[in-house]
C-alpha cells in the first residue's frame, strides 16, 4: 500500500472541520482590521529564501525542500509565507506605486525537520502582512488582531515582546555580542559555534540548555537601543496595556528569520506540553530594499495552524457541533420524495445528508447519531399519505409528526 510521506498528513472529517473553523475565524477577524486575502504559489525560486530568510538560518541551511526543475532552475517548496508575499508585492511594482497594502494568507508550508506533536513537515500557516506603514501603532494593531483571534478560539497564551532596534542599534549590539560569544565559545553547541561566524544573533534563539547558561551574562539587546527605538518600544507597551493585553519582555527573543528589525513578538502556549510559540512575527523594514525594491516599511505575523488544532482538540467544547439534518425513507418508492425535500431544505440554508438505504428506524437513528446530526427526518408510507414527516430533535430526543408545509418553520424554531 502506498502511504503518505513522513510528516505529511491528510485532513478529513473532524480535523478538516476544525481546520476550516480556525481559518474562518482568522479570516473574519483579519477582515475587521481591513486586511484582504492574497494567494501566492507553493513553489518559489530558492534564491528568494536565501536572500530573505537568510542563508545562515536553519530553515535555508537544513530544512528547506530544494531541488532543480526540468529546466534546471533551483526551486523550493515554500518554508514560510512572508517571503512569497513580499515577492508578489515587488513583482506587481507596488513598492513603486506607494500606498498601504494589508493582506492575509493561509496555506501549506514545508520544512524537512523531525515530525513531532503540532509540528509536521507539511504544515499550515495563517499570516498577515502590512506594507507602507512605519508606525509602531500598526505593530500594536497586529498584536491586537492576533490576540482577538486567540480569544475567539478560546486559547490562552502568553505574549512575549522585544525590540531588535534599527540597523544602527543592531550593528552595535552584534559587535558586543560577537565579542562575548567568542569568549564563551567553548561552552556553546556546534550550531552556535557556526552561528558566531554566520549570524551571531541566532545564538540567542538556541534552545540548548548549555548555550542558554553560557549566555546568562551576554549583553542585553534592549540596552543597545538608540533613543528613537527605545521610545517606540515604550509606546508599544503603552498601547498594549491600553488594549488590556498582558505581556512579558524577553530580551532574547530574536525570531528565527534574518529579516526582522525593531518589534518582535510571540504568543506562546503550554497547553500542548512544553511552552511553544503559536503565533510569531515582527517588523521587517529592510527586506523590501534587500530584495531590490524601494524602501518600504513592513510588519506581519504568522500562526501555526497544527499547533492551534492540537490545543483545540484537547478542549471538550471543541467537539463537533450538531448542525445537520439526517433524512431517510422507509420505502424505496419514497426516495424521489426525500431527494426533492432535501433540495428544498438546502434552499433554506439547511445542511442535509440523505440515506438511500432502506433500513429499520432504529438503524437509521444510529446512523444519524454517528454523523452527529441535529435533526432526524424520516418519511414512511403513512407519513407520505398524510403529507407529514417524522421529526426527532437529536439533542433533546423529542419526537413529533410535522406537516410538510410547516417543516421549515418548525426546524427554524428548534434550530
């Protein structure tokens, strides 16, 4: 038997329903903030990620699905969503047109890493990106949007924030961190030793306990901020407090991608075991110009859908809602009648599933329970003769015979 690839899974039934509910919730909230949908290709040129995410990052260096196509071009399956949206922004010459652009996206991403709970090789993200606004106020609004989504999904998470500063602040900090890292290099893991010569900021993101201990006395990023960056970071904190959003400052939060500057943030949850980031993002004002576009400020975030699904699957209130009608007949000659009735019900917005098998009522009721139907409708010869139908509400188990002319109003009343 041919099976799916390791770390790549089908979405069906309850998990497909859950996925769709999460995406719908995200879209509804993002739309309220004035964001519109954008869709970008799953395949992109490898150069896009080497120049945006950074060749020194683990994503490009270790995890990306990269190969040559039949024309000899180096292409890859997208490992994250931001770079593709930036490429679309540039390719459509929107950097030259000017103005403000707010987009949201969702879809599959791919990274070759060890599959684990809430983390697969094919995973899904929902993300938002804003181009053309340099203000920290928009950073705060994006964090508020993420918070609203988590509230709507009934997920508790801790917000961590940091400022990476502008180019001058970051350069000063990198020099100080580099000196420190070289002094403690003997205590660092092999990856961090490599990062010293490629991108020393990456050592702050290492989860190795020995590395974390070695960095206890490392220079603090916030101390390197110039006055402008300090004021913006203080403004961000004020705006979050005004919005009633609690946060902690994590001076080691740098995110895993090379393009971030100034605001960086993560929402982390411990509802699926060890504390894991479920939403992360920040500002990336230099990325557009790094990709040969006109200077354009930008900020965004992305949510890992699989981790959200794992959290919601553990919550009892996330069981499938009863929202459908199970419709059946007790005689083969009545199948045409229930098909006609099903189409009528769908015109009024009801979700209807038909059973074409002629079975005893008890078996039909058992099947209705299996699909988590809310209403059971059964047409027998006696009911057809009297122009009525047997209705059972599967939530309160109340039965009644309902005239077909009154069925819509009866269902609406009980719904």
